[in-house]
């Protein structure tokens, strides 16, 4: 049997489990809120065109309205000013959209401190136990934040000082972008940066360094607790929006059982 035949057979017989890492997309999906005077994305909406009626007797369909960075989504390099000369979402090579992934679980630490930041030493300690980060693969950062994804207010966790959610330090973001072979970072929060990253130097360092280095982001993931520390393969194809800075994406993990 061919390699692809073996893959299909393994999925059918349960030798490979397909795990959905995607948050459902609806009008209730949490979205980023930026303070004035910055512009904001619109929530996801469906507008019915017809539903087995005089507008279309045999079919049901809708128009959709959403932002590129709504729900579980993919960040392309041109999303950030540091990557403005890089790829738009339609230009990302398709071979990079199927890649190995590792999971770094810091959910205990993030559970104690909503402003918890992953540092270089956390990743280096992980490597000492589990081996190198995958060439051209994803570093998936588990914080347990997906448990809040059913509630916009708890998910953003904002007060008078701004949002509070876990993320990655400035030093670690720069190091991941410049010193590691990963294709990008995946997180469970509304964006790849910490809630308080507007006050970092530079602001929003994951966006600044990773996208500026031609790497990618995946956000609002869930079910990372079901993945092995190493060995999963991620399938994450965004819509090929010409000129697009990002896209909602259905993220699937293939896991050997």
C-alpha cells in the first residue's frame, strides 16, 4: 500500500486520530477589542439568503461577515508592519501548512497568574527533556486559556489597565523568531501576544518579531491537552485571500495511537 493509502487506512481504523483544535465560529466567538482611536474587527455573522422557501425552494445558504482575525485564525507576515514586505495569506507555501508540532504546557503557571509569560528558559528546559524544536514546525503553547473561550469577558479578562492573558516575553519572542527553526507559534488566547503586550518594548513582540521573520501565528486553539508533547502533525490551511493579512482556519492535528 502507498504512503497515502496507509495514511487513509490508519485514519479509518483509528491508528491515527484526527483532533480538531478549532473553536466553533459564531456570533458568540470572542474577538479582540482595541481601544480608541484604533479600528476593530466585526463579530462573525450569518445573513440568510434562502432556506427552502420562495427565495430558493431547494437550498439553504448564507452570506457571512467576519474579520480575517476572528476566532481560530492564521496570521500571515504582512499582518504586522515588520512583515509588510512578506507573504500575504494567499502566498504562504502550501507545504508549510502541514507541519510537525510540539506542545509546551505551562497551564499550571498560567492558572496561577493570568499575566504569566513564557521565557527562553522554559523552552530550553523543555528541549533538554524532549529534544529540539521541529524544523519548519509549530510550537503550541498551552496555557489552559481555552477554558474561557465560551465567555467574551472572561476570555479577554480586561480591567481598567487593559486585558490580562498569558503570553510570551519580549526576549523569548525575539529568540523564537531569530534563533529557532520553527515556522510559527500557536496559542489558545485571542492573539499570539500577552494581554498586556501593548505595554511591552516593543509592543506586541510576538507579532513584531515572528511575523517580521517570515514566521506565522495560530490563535484561539483548543484541545491542546489532547495532544502528545511531540509527534503530532498539524494541518492548518487558511483561505487563500489575495492581499489578506490572515484568515479563519480549521486546524486539525494528526496523532498516532
